[in-house]
């Protein structure tokens, strides 16, 4: 597959990615933008839609055997949700699924999230190309 | 259904399906693909976008699941010819129709033969057999080559249309419209449902299938009635008819043909994908010879 669009990196070709909206947060423009950008970069993407439980998200991540799981959280409960997701993935022999996050995540919370196991925190200060590039590096490892 | 069946290892199954989806020709040849009688009953559900296939699949799967059958769904979504990526949206619709269901749903990007890759559905179905599924639904958008290839692999083909599918009927005359085993006019509460029903019966009457073979039923369904018992019965009737009338050897040959077509298409794509600028500057007959040589080398 030769890239015909110079605007995005095609390096996520063939990667399976789940973009999820956990909890009660009802804003998903960001999640949809990322979903489309990932598709345009060659990935196969499932977007869960709004208001999904962490049990459901982990179930889909496992059944679809995704390479990466993106959590879009604008509700403020990113710490609790990440702990929950990382725990459930580990319980189900899925600790190798890489988790990244986006939404309204204050800079002071980032170190703890990375410590818990997130491979990247992407917020709207970054360009799409920067996000794709970082994700590509995180998934290539 | 065996009571001694091992619990489904979803993590393992997921990984095996991923490997199948990423298989190159060498891997496809190494796989233990016996394209013979399948253990699981395979139902292909196809039709134009918006016909309600995901809802129909989900509700049927729920009914089978309630009978303690192990049910799986392969939801094939189109791959973008530009980026090679895809948005795999069918499973989410199914999950919303049947939340909390145990049915195993897997999204499969179609990777149409035009870009040389295939989705290796044949091997995925064999994997589902090895995990002791009773029934597997394969949902495809019914307008292209991938869809035709998938139909060779299933036992029963269900075509789902909606009352507004009139133009689609014109477009589909020479393809899937004549190949289905069960026809469904979905969203039959909408206007012109009976007209669509009559149009389909008209096409069937003109086709070569009238006579002593299987007479495909044309059903009307609607989400508001929430009753798919008739469809379930039609599928069961077809299954029984096939058991009594279809030679398994013919099925095996049909599946072998589909498999080798898929493998050859992948091999050709691997060769054409490797062409460099010097080769592309050759006249086409020299380029053709070069490709055949490359294919021969592949086989060694």
C-alpha cells in the first residue's frame, strides 16, 4: 500500500487500535478526530462510542486483540480509570496491550499516569502529526 | 454441543485471528487449512449499507446464544483504498443491540483483492472451528469482490435489503442478488416494503433457480416487531435441506477454489508490490514476463 496522501504518516499500517470513552463523559469530538487520523495513517480502528464501562472496554480490547487502547477522558477521573483498566488488562493476560490517553489531563498528573502504565498522554496542545508520530514510536517498541 | 467443551479462551482466540489476518502467502500455506466440512455452521449475512445487517446478526446471535450455543461473529468492514486503514464500526452497533452478550465478535478489515491483500477469512473460520464454535456469522457489505469470496465459504447466505433498496437491486442483479439462500426485506414497516418483496420474487422467478432446487424464501422483518423467529426457521430449513441435498465433496471443492484464488491473489500482490522503477519502465509484455518469473521464484 503506497501512501498517496502526504499529510499523514502511514506507519500505523495494519495496527489494530481501540479508541474508548470510559465513564460518563459525553464529549467525543477529540476521540472521533483521533479515530479518523489513525485510520488515515493506515490503522484499523474501533471506536467504542460514549459512556462505556471499563469491563466492556477491556472485553473489546481482548476480543479484538488490539495493539493499543486509547482512553479519551474529559471527566477528570483519568487516574482511577487508568488504574482500573491497567488492572483488568493484567488480570486477563493482556498487559501487552499498550494504553494511551487523551482529554483534559493536567500536566502534574502525567508522571503518575506514565508510572501506572500509560505509554503516552496526548492532549489538544499537540498536533495530530505529533500524536501519530509518538504513537508509532510507542507501538514500534 | 459437547458438555465437555473447554471454556472459550478469548485472549488466545483473539491472537490467533490476528495472526491469520496478518498472514503472508508463506504463512497461509503453512496453516493447517483443510477446506472441508466445517464443524461450525456458517451463516453469511450481506446487503447494502443501512439495511440493518448488524442488528439482524446481533439479534440472531442472541437467540442462538440463549440456546447455549457458542456463537461468533466476523464483521468484515471495508478497508480504505487510500490509506489502507479502516473504521471497524459494525461490532459497536451489535454490542448496543445486545449489551452484556457473551457472543464473540471480531472486526475484520476487508483488504480487498485490488490492493493484493486478503482478509484470510478462510483461515479465521478454521480457527473458530478449532475453538469449538457452534455457529459463526460473517457479516459483509454486499457489493464487492470480498463479499463474493466470502459466500463460497459459508453454508447459508442471507441477503438483507430495505424497502428503499430499489436502485441497489438494479446494481446487484448479476451478483449476490441471485446467490442468496434467504432474502430479508428489513425495516418492513417502511413504505414500499411489499413492492420490494414483489421485486425480489420477480428476480427469483426469472433466475435459473426455479425448479426442484432450494426455493429461497423472501421474508419481511422489522425491528419494531423484534421477531426473527421466521428468519431463524428459514436458516434452519436451509441447513436441513443442504444436509439432505448437497454433496460435501462439491462444497470442499468450492472452498478449495476460493482458498487458492485468495492465495494466488496475495502472491500476485506481493510480486507487483515489489516492482521497482526500472521494471515499471519496461514495456508491458516484458513486465508481465518478469512478474511470472518472480511468481515462479516464489514457489521455490
